[in-house]
C-alpha cells in the first residue's frame, strides 16, 4: 500500500471545509462533517489497497492501447499506454531517425501497437522539497516507466465515444499547431484544449513567477465565459431557457474530455451541470452547497484529487470567493469590486502558493486586475473566433490569427519584462506546518473582520498581523542557528552548497553540467533539462535562498561549471572565485565576461590564499604551479563547518595530491570530497593515510558511462573503514549542524540499488 500523504495543504483544505460546515450548521463540529471525513478516509484506503501493479521489473513486451496523445519533442517521444490487463504505463522512446519520427507522428490516441522494452520503477526525488514524480504516477495509478526499444504493428483500436472525442481533441491541437505562429500556438492550445506542452518555457515561467499562470489554464472563469456565451447564443437562436440548459448539460462532459479533464475544468463544469439540474427540478440550494457537493463527489470518485495543487487551488479560491460574495456585492464601483475579488483570491491561494512554489509576487494583485479582464474580454474570445474561422477558411481566419499574434507578442513582452524585475518577487522558502496554520488563521480572521465591517479601516489590524507573519517567515534565516552543507545530486558532476547559520553566508562550489552533442535539426528539443533551473535553483528557493555570497568554480570542465552562466543570470551573486589559470576555453572566458558585466567581484586564488566571510574562512590548498591538466589544477578548498574539517577537491588527481601533501604535511580532515568522482587516477593511499578522514563523499551519476567510482577507490575507503556517501546511490547528501554538532542525511533517489 502506498504511503498516506496527508500533508499540510490537505489539512488547510480540511480546516476551510470544516469552517464552512460550522458556519452553515452552527455547531463546532457537525455530525455531517465527521461522516464526510470518515467516508473520504474509507474511500482513500480502499483505493490505495486496489492501486497495485501486476507486473514485474525487467524486459517486457505488450500490445498496448495509446491512452494519451504522444508528445514528440525532437528525438524523444513520451506518453501513456494501457496494457491488455488494463494497467497503465508511462513510456518514453528515443527516436533513432527522421523516418521513424514521421511514422510516430501518425500514432493517435486509441491506436493499438506492440511495445517492446524494459520496465523500470519510477524514481523518488533526489533532492529535498523536489517534485515527487513517483508519487504523482502512483496517484494516477501508474507504477512503471516503460523504456521502449521498439514500437511496431500499429493499427486503429476499437471505436468508442471516448476515443472519438480524444481524436477530435488531437485534430484541434494539430490545426492550431499548423495555422498559428509558434509564439502563439501554445497559448491558444492551453486556453482552448488545456494543452500546455507547446508553451514557450520562458513565458510560462514568467507567468508563474508573477502569480498569473492560472490564465494559461482553463479555469472556472473560462468555463463561465464559454457557458455564458453559449447560453446567450442559444437564447438568441430561439431555444428556450430549459432546453438551453439541457443542451449544456450534455455538452459540458464532452467539453471536459476535449480539454483534457484538468481539476479546474472538472470542478467548474460539474458545478454548472449541477446548477442547471437544480434549476430544472426547481430546487433551491446555495452556491456553497453546490461547490461542496461537487468537491465531495469528485473526492469519492478519485481520492487522490485532494493532493493535486490544481484541485486545491481551484476549490480554495472558489470557496473563498463564494463565501465573500455578499460583501463583494456591497461595492458598486467596478474597479473596487475587481480589486476585492483579486485580493480575496490572492489571500486564499497564498498558503498553497508558498507551500508548492516557495515564492510570491508583489505585483500579482495589480497584474491580475489587468490580465484577468484582458484575457476574458480579448484573448479568449479572439482565440476561439480565430480557431473556428481558420478551421473553415484560412482566408477568413488568418487575419484574426495575425491580430491575436500581435496582441500576444506585446503582452508576453510586458510579462517577461515584469518578471525580470528582481524586487517584485519574494522568496520565502517552503513554510512549515506551523506557518501554514498561522497563515490560515490570520487570513480567516481578516475575512471575518471584513464581513462584519466591510471597510478598509476594519482590515488594518488583521492585515498588519498578516504582513508581520509574512515578514517573519521571509527573514527566518537571520534567526536560524542551523547551517547546512548540501551535496547536490547533479548526476555526473559536482555541486556543493554551503549555508552558514544566521544567514551569514551562502556559497556554491561548482554547478554541475551536462555534455551536449551536435544534433540534426529534427533531433533538437523544445524543452531541455537544465540542472540549474530544474534542480539547483528550485532547491535553493525551497529553503529561501536567492543570493549567493560566493560561487567557487574549481576548474573548467563542463561537469563542474556547465550551469554557471544560468546560476549567475538567475541568482544574485556577490563574488566569483576561480583558480589561477582558470580560463582555458570559450566557456570559462564567457563566465568571467558575464560576471564582469554584472559587476561581480572576481577573485583569482592559488595555494596559500585565505578567503574570509564574516568570520568564516576558506583556505586554498591548490593550485600552486600550473600544469597542462585542468584536473590537476583544480581549486582545492579546506574549511571547518559544523565541528568538522572538510576538504573539497574538485577533480584533483594524484599529482596534485602529492603537491598538497608536501606543502601541508600536517593536514588532517574529517570529511573528504573524493576527487574526480572516485576515478582511478585520484585518491591515493598516501592521501588517505595522511588526511585520515572518517567520512568520504562521492558525487557521481547513476550508472554513469565512466563507471565512477572505481572499484579500487572503493576498496581503499572500505579497507580504512571510512563511511561512504554517494550521490549516485543515495541522492542528495545533507549535513545539518548547529554549533559544532551535526547530522548527515541522505535523500534516496531509488528504492532499490541494482
């Protein structure tokens, strides 16, 4: 049985729901609320007990039905299939030629193919606070990743209504992809079909950073506008109100399938259907009754919805707006009403946003006031009209497509420029359960005060309390006596983050990096994995770090400095520390050039130098005399952290080790970062005998092609009974300390090690 992940946001959701029940039934904890919780828990555990796999790891061949539109990105395709036994698998396939890619593009949802490859268990996150892909798949009843080696014998599957609707969805997506410019197609697909794979990554990140990313998803607002427009059209065509409602009751489930069935679409569509049914049977229920009923029904259908951020945001914000509707209606001024609606939505969403995304935008409120009407009145209707017209006639539709492209181009520029203003976003880090509860309580007090006396004066005290809470949360690092050393899992490379207590210093030693190989045009991918943007920076934001006091680059190998430019461009960095002789190629030169342009202090160091940061010192042990080897000329650092002496060796090999031993014959350390990922050319017996470390840390990629760490190195460490931590087997390695005492933690990326 999977783990029960009733995390703080579920608690937040439950508290809010119970408060509604308390207001409605006038009892501290109504009998109904207890029944609801018991029914949900029973449904959850029943679903968990049945959410099991019947397959085994290893080679596997299946005749599977394509369950979702295959996503082809360059030379890579992924998707979901359903096997003959009804089990869903997520699959991925590396395309070998342009001919194969063209044939794969013909595969559609509902097609049946023979898939051959290997089943692998999904990997748990390798870093704290990272997205848990394994749990995500589990919540979608998927237990295996299918690494495809061959796909063949594809043919159309059995006809059914679901497959037909999904094929229409694919045709709509293809039409938009063919007729709209590349900078617009992603937005239009997102607004009309809930498909975001073609969204420009920079634009999507900017919208998310500014707190307006909900505009790029089909939300209750979009559903409301479409239903309202369709209802008005039916009445205009002479259809009665009753028949209009019946038509929409039939069409809305179809719409849910066409748009991919996201939680916000399901909620909004289900609410409208229920509202229309209530109207047809002439029963009276409040909007809060309707939203509560839809929530409970959806949770009984799929208990895992509760743990999806889209579901949480959709219901919390909607419920907050409904409970505030009477107060909002007291204000006749449209601008004031829009401000209050946006503010209520922001306050309801804030704990969720901080928990999941670790930061909040200071200009989210004014931008929502601008962009919500802009998208509602202009972008969405224009997208619908342009798509409908271009599907019938390119001559009629293309002028609207061009107009939409021009408007979106200017709006994207505005969003990207706003996102690049550094002071508009505050990064708090992931709040604890204690802060989640405080945010909930403070927000509820603010809402209750506003309902009792809807004036700005009544909000003064609770709003100041909320600001004080946020200020304390934002500056927790300045009163935190704990420090940390985090060996970041960057695969085959090095990157180590050091955070001093009381926010006295944040340092990064190397950045990791990936080797890239020349590709043909058809192999190029739109979305390329970045260690900095997908691993390092999200981790730093999760602990509230957006500034580095120093970034140390040991030498110029790509697996150590490949992400340096992204780090420098995305974070505020005070100082760049490099060894003498660092610049030996274009990348090293570019890093120094950008650092100079950003007016960073650049310090070139060699053996014997000392770097002092508010009482904390790094000593430089290497390089001394330069050689022809980048590895042997690596910058080697020693520092005392948390009661332990640490030696950070970069890729220093045995020649460099010999020089250090001669120069520092009395050097002893507690923690040794093994040189060159545990290669055979590093970590000599003489070095280990002189340093006498008790702990060794090896940063290497899982099943890397260099077979690091080497067996000889491992044997040397075991023979001396040195404790070994490895990123390839144990994920990120964290040392948390307070004063001179600390503890090592690992973040296991794999349940089993082969």
